[in-house]
C-alpha cells in the first residue's frame, strides 16, 4: 500500500504527519521525495548507509558530424539547445544548456547525422538507510539543479508495494508533486485552517483528483484559524482524517527534531487510527468500482 | 547592417525594453536603408529558455548587434557564438538608441549583466 503525504504549500506540517505515521506503524518503507529539502531523516534519525547518483542523460554533440541543421534545437521542448549556423568564415556551433535539459532523448533520436550521444549527468543523490525495521530512502537534488522529477522517479524506482510505503511529497502543486504522488493508493493532504491553507488545499485537491487518487485531509494547528477548511471538505465530500491542535510543546519538539509520537505516546494510537481510516476508505473505493 | 533593439512597443519612438529574453518586441533596423520591422517576442512567456530562444530569433533575422537594458548568461552565450555584439544599459527610445550607436556612444558588453531568469516577473 502506498500512501503519499502532500500539501499545497510548505510549512504546513506535512513531514510531521509523514514521520509520525511511519513511526506508528510496522513494516514501513519511507520515501522522502521532497528532494529540494529532504529533512525527514532528521526526525527519523535513520542511519544512512549507502548512496548512489541520480542522473539524467544529457546530449553531447560531436561537431565533426554536425551540419548545424538545427533539428535538435527545434525538437527540444525545453530550449536546452541552441544552434548557430556557420556564416562569414565563422564556424557554426551547437550550444548545450544542460541545466534546462529534461533528458527526454528527443534530440539524439532525431538528429539526422547521428551527431548526438547521451552522457549521464549527476543532478542529485539517492541515499538509503534504515531505522529499526523501517527502510528509508530519500533523494537530494544537487544545489543549482532545477529538475527534481527525475530524482523523485529514481527514489520511487525502489518502492516495495508489499510494505506500507509512506511518501513525503514535495510541497506545491506542480510537476514534482505529481511525480511523487502518482501511483499512490491514497493521498493525505496536510493543511492549516487559514485562508492561505484553504487556497492551497483547493489546488492540491484538484491535482490528486486528476490523478484519480482518493484523498483525505489532516488539519494541522487545527485551533488557530477559521472553519472554512472544514466547510470546504464537507461540501466536496473530502474526509477530514485528523486534527492536530496547536501546542507550544509540539512546535518545540519539532524544532528539536523530536517526533510527536516519541514524546506523547497517546499520539501513536491517533496515527494508527489514521491508518485504519485510510485502509477503510481505500477498501470502499476499490469495492465500488 | 541590421541592428536589433528590444522594445516595449513597435515603433521607433517607443521605449527600449530593459529585458532581453522577455522583452515585448524586437525592432530590427537596417542602417543601410533606414527600414525597420517590429517582431513580437513569442518567447516572453516561456518558463525557461526565453533568452536562448530570443537569441536564436535575433540570429535568424541576421542582426549583427543587439541593444537592450540587461542580458542574462544564456542569451549572451548564444549571441556571442553567433558573432553578435551586445550593447547593454541602453535606455530611452529606439530612435535614441540607434543614434547613440551611430555616434559611437556605446561599448559592447563582454559578459552578461544579470543572472539567469532575471527578466521573469513575479508570479
Ligand atoms: S540535429 Fe544533429 S546535425 Fe543538426 S544541428 Fe543538431 S546535432 Fe547538428
Ligand atoms: S534530451 Fe530532450 S530536453 Fe535534453 S536537450 Fe535533448 S531534446 Fe532537449
């Protein structure tokens, strides 16, 4: 079973929910896909024992075969190539902008002169670790790189669906989130009961609905805002799975990197109940279609 | 010789657009004939690579010099490879920019003046 934890914006407590849920269950595989800022390992204190490169294939041009026809530039949807034809005694050139390249391979495939080959470029690292029985994997995008989906895909390559897979998705509602959440059985959306929280929640709901993934909401700092998030969930028939109150000590533990369930054991049962509720929803969804 | 001036509008009396890749229009001015054409910049809304595409458009038009406010590293690299001189810090109207060039008021920029994506407006 794969459960993704997402949120329309950062700082809502997404990682808190993911970490505490993971610590309350057995047989968990934790995938931190928030590759621009992977921080779940700080709370899980997982021991990272192995790493590998996350790479994308970027083009390398053999200018001795190149006629500066411009095909590669024209097929690149990401504007990662420029071709300057020869003129007035100046030789032509193909300029490569690897940080814009998505590694789609179109240029190599369509170059009429076989002048392009692919070379792997490291854009991040995947690190593997463990804690008690929990398997832990996260991706980390190298500084200066912008292409997180390939790193996220590489993390997800190691999914073991026979376990309870918890995916900590990146914040937002764009490509990286979709890459992280896609293929999950359920998505927990973490939000705050504020107008901003609601605004981002609505966008996040649109994304998971497009992906056809059942979702539910966890409201963090549940007692600070207004009731609009709950009213929205009611009107859209989205279950509110859990509410976490605003407490000074929760914030203090968070800043020290201490998960809730390790300080207040009563929360463990709350998170187990969260899991049971999710299983119920998944079973219901499956049996009606 | 063909000059390219980034421009807010489409006439010689409109202002030079300080952005290169995300400028409104390119004005191509032929110093031999005094004829100009305005070409809308179709690359302005690209999330990435606007400067590269714009530089390609300038090369395709056969311009030999670019006049603009600022230029980023990617566009500068492409224009340099195309042997195109880049003049930055240009302000005022297109007409003034052309006259300034004729009077030798500008010196070509050896390097980009701003970082990547700086022409992007917020949101
Ligand atoms: S498609 Fe091939 S031959 Fe044409 S410009 Fe690109 S690399 Fe050169
Ligand atoms: S691999 Fe794809 S994205 Fe990268 S340069 Fe080639 S066509 Fe562009």
